[in-house]
């Protein structure tokens, strides 16, 4: 394999706070009509949709339905309903749109979307994760109301190995430009040189002239620093033929640039204007970050000249109780959760993510592997992407790279995952074809995919790996040292790993420069792929998630973070391996409920909890685990020293104490040079008495899009979490807010994710509040029999 040297500056589309309209781009999410069912007449402008439901986008109708073993999505799709639905939006055309180019832009519709304007068919897009647009200009009526109708067909099941959701689940926009304008996704920015002293910024902008006359224009690019001070500019004069286009290339020097890293995600802004004389014809504003990337077996992955080890996590696209609906705040929170858990990278498994997710990764500092497909020509399910691959893969891959190429967070492109035909020559041909498509648009990043062994001789996959720049290993990192001897030029990372192998993988990453990192499966729990990561008790149905039907399991429990955002003990352990921000943590391994035993599965870890509340186990010895970056730890019970143990790399940064259970307080202390530096405690909880509410944000924008996540904890009279509480909770909301979703992280609980009630699970639950279009005070009240009511106030305010 060739050595890859890449030096780059990348741009990310400017963040529009909570999807607000800006310039040529106008949000088109509001006041849609929806009906679950199929009626071909719904495409017509004069169709009567008065009885249809009114709603705002983004919208996922699957999450609103009941989980049932009768639903055709099966365990793969979380037993949620699917089907066919129609959306319609009636709107008037603004007079100033006359003579302009008007298009509708869909960020994502799952799946097989067909779009109509005033009854005219615009096209179909099968892949539910691709963004796409249609020109509306020839069909708009300036004298009457216009109607956009969208038919969404997710009825052909099973078409996914995880929860997909159904509907227009990402934003919709109207784009209005002059006939003389910057092309859609027509800006590409790189830098051939990056240093702390200076960066050379290369801006390529494609200008389209859709008039019948030649045009003389100027393209002005202005770069602004973090504090919006001028960082450089360039003006280029261009002559465009009638109905023609040209790519304009500009070089701008930036002195003493602030370099983008996960720790310092500095973003600049590029303002590109198309000028005709003194008139501004078109303008785009783009946030961007300056950084260089390089991959070699000698020094691994280097960011701005420094080797970085990747602590990555895979994520699917759903947002738990919100389903697939890609609210900007939900996407942002997902990145915040990963950053708080110590991750520095994410793999978007196994499809392009939302634009809001990538913008959050840019802004908050999370490296991204942007992945196109789960498979290629050979299917994993009857109706999956293999059905569309030959006709659509080129366009879908081009769409991903063109849309996303300017995000500084993206450092690799992935063209596939565990392709079924991986051991055949045609897989090599396909990989080279897909890599060629990527390189034709963006040659600045390496191409990878996730390759797995499962029944194949590993060496036989060498030709497929050679078609990639960086090789992704699924669950096979232990073979990397032998592979390095055989193919010393190969740069390797683990695209998926079992959670329990955290230490072994960390050690391989640390000790071998040619191994650049590890991505655990997964960072966050998700809906669908039901039962993966489960543990079970003897007598339950045995086996892995693909072997049996495990309903009521309807989601995955293999994440470091659960569906409410709570970090499991494995999350704290993994973060300690790669970071020094967190150095001490304590949890207790769940004891076997004798005579039953606890059984694990491939993606599980032993159920371990932040709890010293184990009624019924009095006198039984329980394993207390202390994770520590201190060389020694001490454990106390009710301030009495129980022992001291080493917790160095030789002990995998763990110390386990066997302690007879009796109510009281455990305290673990981190010891360095015989001095206790810090401590953490677990206290036995009394009976459930109180409800505590904690909102992640107490002020929302009244735009119908903003969210507040309210965590619910059931505690004893002293405020200690009661980890065994399973009280039925009732939710009531007053003021200009609605409950967008409710959850408790128990992927065996079949209660609806949209509703006003939920049981607590292990003492916790969550309500997600969505703003409306009105300002004012929102009050959430949570009640439960035998407990005192709790309320929390949230304000919806315009800035």
C-alpha cells in the first residue's frame, strides 16, 4: 500500500442555530400535512387533505407506533411499524421569487421517496440516507397556492439491520438563487500547506450561468477569524458563457492560523460573493477549520503533525425516544455525550449522518468516519440497499462526498461495512470503483471500509484491503501484528470491537504505531438489532441476537451510553484508558441470583451498576470494582479500611474487592505516594420518597425545533438514588411546549416512546420537551403514587 500524505484545510457549512433560515436557504419544515396510508390522488394539487394531521418536520412515524412482534420490521427494525405515508405542504410563492431559481432540498427521507409539485412528478430517491433536491421553478404558480406532495414507501421489509424510522425525518429547505449563482455543493476548500505560522487556503468555487447571455462577474472570498476579524481575502474576475459554468480557484494565505483539533475545534468563516458590477448576485457563508492529516505505518495518524490515538465509537442515526427525527439539538447532544464519555472520534454506522450531526462534530471537536453503505451487491436482507446498488450507488456516494467534503471533522471516508462478497474478486473491483468515485471528488482523505473475517481465511482478504488506503478491521485487531509482518505498509484500525475487549485493544493501539485506533460497537445504545449486547439469566432464551427472537427486546444494549444518556461503568473504564480527565470510578458487579446464573453474549459486558443497594443479598460477597489511574486504591466501608490494592497497567487499571453486602457506605480512594488524592462513594439508598428533575437546558428557542432533556431520578429522603425503583411515572406539561418523547433506557419495556407515562428503570427515566412557536413558561410535572410530585420550569424565549 502507498504511503499517504495529506495536508488539508476543510470547511463545514455554517451552523444555523436550530435550523433557522439564512440567506438563500429557507427552512421549509413547518405546517405540513401527514397521512399514514397510500392514496395516489394525494399527489394532486386540489386533493382534499383537511382530515390529515398537521405537523412540523422532522418527523418519524415509526416511533409513534406500538412495538409489536407482528410488525414486519422484526427484530432488526426493533418491531416498529413501517408502511407507506404521504406528506403535503401548501404554500404561496413569494413575488420576489419570479425570475429566480427555486429548488426544494430534502436532507433525508426514509425511504423510496417520490416528490410531486402541483401534481407534476419530480423524481424518486430510494436511499433513505441521501440528501437530494429538485428544481421547482418550471412548475410554480405565482397566482395560486402551490402544493408539494411526498410519497414515502417503507413497506418493503426487512430493508435494514437496525431501526431506520419512516418519513421525512431530516430538514427540508427551499433554496432561492439568481440564475447566476454558486453551484449547489460547489465550494471545495483545501490547503497544500498548513503550519502554526501560515496556511495556504485553496478555495475552489463553481459558478453557474443559467441565463442566455455571457456574463462578466467577480468572485470575492473573504476569510474571517474566530473573532470575525479579517484573516484574508481574494477577488477574481470571471467571464462565463451563456448556459455555462466555470470553476474559480483562489489561494489565500492565513497568518498564524488557529488549528482545528478535537481539543481546540477552532472554526473560521468564509464569505464567498458573486458580484456583477457593484451588485451582489449570490453569497454563501461557510464555517471552516484549518488542519492537516497524515497516515503512515511509522507514525500512525497525525493531526497537525502530532500522532493521535483514536478512541472511537460507532453510532447509528436514531435518537432513542425521538426515533430517527434529526432535531439539531438531538444531534448536538449525541456529540456532547460522546465527548463527555472521552471519545475523540465517531464512525457513522452505516450511512451518511445528518448535516446537523456533522456541524456539531466540527464545532465541538469530534473526528468522523463518514460511511456510505452497509453493503454492496449481495444483500443481508431481502429489501436492503443491494437492490439499488447498481443503479444508485454512484450518485449516492457522490452525494455524500460532495455534501460533506468541507467538514473539518471528517478524516476518512468509508465505502462499506462487512460486505458479504468480500472474499470474491468482484469485491475488489467494486472497492476500486467506489474509491475512484471518492477520489474523483476528494483526494485529500483516505478511503476505508470495515472488513470482517467470519469464516474466511484472513489472508485471502489482502487484495480487498489493498484497494483501501487505511484498513478497517471488524473484531480482528488481535491479528494486526501478524498482518504487519506480512504487509508492513498497511495502516490499520479496528472499525468495530467488543466492549469487553477495551483494555486488550487499547494496549494494541498504544504499542503499535501502525494501529491508529479502535472504534467500539457501540458508543450509544440504539433501537433495532434487538437483543445485541444483552445478558440473560439461565432459563431465558439463549443465543445471540441473530439466532432467536428475543421480543420484548427491541433495541441494542451494547453501548457505553444508554438511551437516556447515562454512562455505563464500561464508559468510565474506556475513557480512563485513553484520557486522564477522569481517574477514579467505582461500581458493583451484579451478583448471580442463585440458583440462576447470569449468561453473557458476544457484545455484552457483565451487568455492573453504580449501586450499593442490594436487598436480599445480605451477607453475600459482592465484587466491588474500582477503575483507577492511580497506582493504588483503598476501599473503605463505613470509614473502616477494607484493603489496599494496586491498579496499574499490570492490573488493567482495575482493582476488585470481594465485600459481604450490608447496608452502608463504600468509599474508594486513589492513592499516589501513599497519599489519598481523591475519593468516590456508593451509599445504600432507603425507600423511594422523592422525584428529582434535572433539565440539560432551561431556556429554549420558541421555534418548534428546540429541545430540553429532563432527567428523572427517584431518590430516598436524603436524595440518594434508589437504583431498584420502577415506579410508574405520569407526566404533565403546561405552557408552550410538548413532550417529544419519553424513555427509561430499558430496551425490553414496550411502553410507547410518545406518551405521558413511563416506568422508571433502575431509578431513572427521561422526558424530552420540544418547544412550540410561542414564547412563555413551560412547566413539567412528574407524579407517581406514593411519591411527592416534582415540577421543573423551562422558559421559551426569543433572543
